């Protein structure tokens, strides 16, 4: 019997070695072998022509394959590079079209931080064209202090425009009825289904945020190029120009091919300097293990109920803010005695009211545990994105963040008549009260159903207003006046007391340090509390922790290049939200193409 147990123990040990220790060892070996090394003199290469999220989007294998570029990856890596003696400069490739103005602002601040460390930055453009928010791309390039353009390319930075598809006449033609309640006139998400043109409120709100962003972008360019803002705007709007004309007008600094600009960056870095991609460099950064902890909770995308991987997200947590996960991160940080404060990065255009409230209550629990919570707003923090932010200890937003949208809509498409024209007959059958058939798409709302839905919408809207008034310590009457579903930029929201400070992620970290009474000169750690283990569970996290730096926290693309594709994809996404119960605090039906 003794020999049996000895044999059994040997078998168990062998199995453990084969199925546990060996895979872990292989994973660690692969990671170590793939880890890049930093030469003694490097120029970081940052290519902004690719799509970026706001926050890191890690897959189960991202510790091996890497993850896509995100705004906060770029920002945190540039901050580290500014203090690294091996990094001698930065070389940037600009997109030919536009980019998120909020992301551009945040990256601009990081570029200026690098330049203040006496490290040169060169930006190169192969042309700037009126496709999306191109003024933001130009603004970012101008912040380098050394903006190159390819000879004979085009400089078309003349303003911003937006285009919205209104579907009302098509719906009327095919017998589709959009049955929606809105609270109130500025809650324009469903206007393209209800009207054939901009309503006065829709036009006012859209021109309002566009004008605010445009003013901010012009102001940044003027400051960075030491130009008069008025004269600069006049010059830009008189375009478009060829690259050669832009050079003569002082809009760019030099003409040259991409390779020439890169060679200039290497020459400025000194003999033996090498180009290194910023993503490779980021993988060499080791996290700090000393000092007080500031927990970082990241939340990007539409807000939905459920858990990560439960089917409520098209790509698990990569696309949506899943309420169980975000709330769980708050409770985890609240219980951790080493955590002194929390920075909650929000980049969301809205979603489910109940999911938003679940996250909000978890935030309050963390505050009750003595952890101040500072919200750092990214591309969006509107509707449900503002709901989850309103109760924070402090809110920091980029000037071009789209926020507010304190409003509600709900309803359905009645398509029974449209189907009937094609010989398709939809018939309902139900038990219970009249309201059980309210959201059937085969028929319009009855008068009693509409009255019930209207009351439901009012209840949610009034709760939203009260929630904001309490969280922001504002009179309820004041909130009602500035709510009505209107979208504001961060700069506008500051004047309305919907946010407390303008700035990016590191500004929010500074506010958190102050609220937690962490000495400004003391060491501190940023620890991400929002990431759930993937395929390899804790093994993935432990290996990754040893080889990579802080994974900063989505930029939802400002717009797709094809407005038709953008409209279709965004409306499909919006319908998916409705199916998940997010008809209350939902985003715009699609983001317009900005020019």
C-alpha cells in the first residue's frame, strides 16, 4: 500500500509538471524571448494612421502578440520616455484624415511634456484632407514644433462639417413608423428617424459642440506656432493649399519625404541611434512596486448589464462597459487597504440606465470606504457615460470631450405595414395586460401603451436629473435647465459646473493624489483594477506583470471614412443596445463624418 501511494504521488507530480509547470515555463520563455531591448539611443516611432481605442484592449494572448494602440498607452509611454535617458526623440506619422479631438489634445500634452525634457519631436504628414476631424490631426502635428509635409501633397484644413442621414421620408415610403419618446428637445439620437431635417434644437446643439471644438483646436495651433489665433483661422479658411503654399504661409515647417524626416530625427539623436516602435518600447517598461497605490479602473464603450464574456458584448469587454465587471473593480479597490484613491477613466456614449446605476452605486461604496474617486473623461462621457461620472469626488475632462447629454429616449420601430407590402404578415399573440405587446414591432403603440411608456421615460429622466444634482451639488432647477439631452464639450461643461477641471489622464491622477493627501514628491503606483484574467488566468497576469509597464487605459473612432458604412454599422450597434435594454441612455444613432 505504501508503494501505491508513492507511485500515485509520483504520477500526480509528473502530471503537474506536464500540465502546469511546463506550460507556465514555456509561456515565460516565449515572452522573455520576444521582449525587445532598448538600444542606448533610440527615436520612438509613433504611427497615428491606425485606428486607436481610448484604453488598452487586451486579449488573452496580448501578452505575447501585443495589443492595439490606445490613446492612454501613447500618453503614458511618452511620459515614461521623457524621463528615459536612452530616448533621444520622437518621430510621428500623422493621419491624412482626422482623429478624435479629445485624443489629439491628450497626446499633444504628452508631446509637450517630451519637448520640455529637451527631446526633439518631428511630425510628418503626407497630406491633410477634409475627411473627418482633420483640424485635430493638424493641431497634433503643430504641437511637435517641427512639422514636415511631403512635397506636392495637399493641405486642406479649412474647418469642420458634419452630415446626418435623415430617414423619415424613406420610412414613410415603406410603411415604417418610428415610435419614440424623447426627454427633451436636445436628445437628438432618434431625430434622423423622426424628421427629414435638423430641428432648431438639433442644429443649435450640433453647432455648439462643433464650434467649441474648432475654437479649441485653433487656439492650440496658435499657441504652439506662436501665431495670432484670428489671423491663423482666416488663413486656414482661405485654403486649401498645396504643401509648398502651406510652407510659405508658415503653416508647416519643412517639406520632405517620410524617409528624409526620419533620417533627420535619427541625426538629431546622435550617432548610432535606432528607430523603435512605441509599442515595442512600451513592452520594455517595468511597473513600479513601491509607493502608495492609485487604482485605475477603465471603462470604454456602451454600458450594458452582465459580466464580461456573458454575451452582452460583441467582443467581451473590448467593446462595452460591462456593469458587473466595472462595479466589481470598484468593490475590489474599496476593500484594498493599499489603495488610497481611484481614477476612473470613462469613454462611453451611453447605454443601459440600470447598468449605469449599478456602476454609480459601486463608486459610492468606494467613496464611503474612504477612497476618493476622480473621473478622467476620454472621447465621450455622455448620457449613461455622464450618469456613471456624476457622483465622483472630482471630474476631469479634455476640452473636446463630448459629455452631458442628460436625457432619455425610448421606443421602437413599428414595421408591420412595411412587411405587409412584401406579403409578410406579422401577428401577435400574448397573455396578460395590454402592455405585454407594447414593444411588438408589428404594430404602433396604443394610447395606453404610449402613456405608460411616457411615464416610464419621465421617471428615468427625473431620476437622472436628481442623480446629477446630488452628485454635482447643484440645484435641481439648474440641472433641468442645462440637461434636456444636450451634448456639451468639456470646455462648455466646465462653465456649467458639470466638470471640475480641464485636462487629461495625468491631470486626473494629480487631483487624486491631492484628494488622497499623497505627497506630490512621493513615489506612487498606478494599478489597473479593471482587467479580468483571460485564457491563462492568473498565470497571464503574473507573467505580464514582470515584462510590461503600466497598461494605461478608448478611443471610439471619431468617424469611419465612409459615411454610409458608418451609418449602417452604428445603427446596427444601436439596435443591439436596444435589444439589451439600453433604450434609455443610448448614444447617437451614428457618429457623423466630420470635415
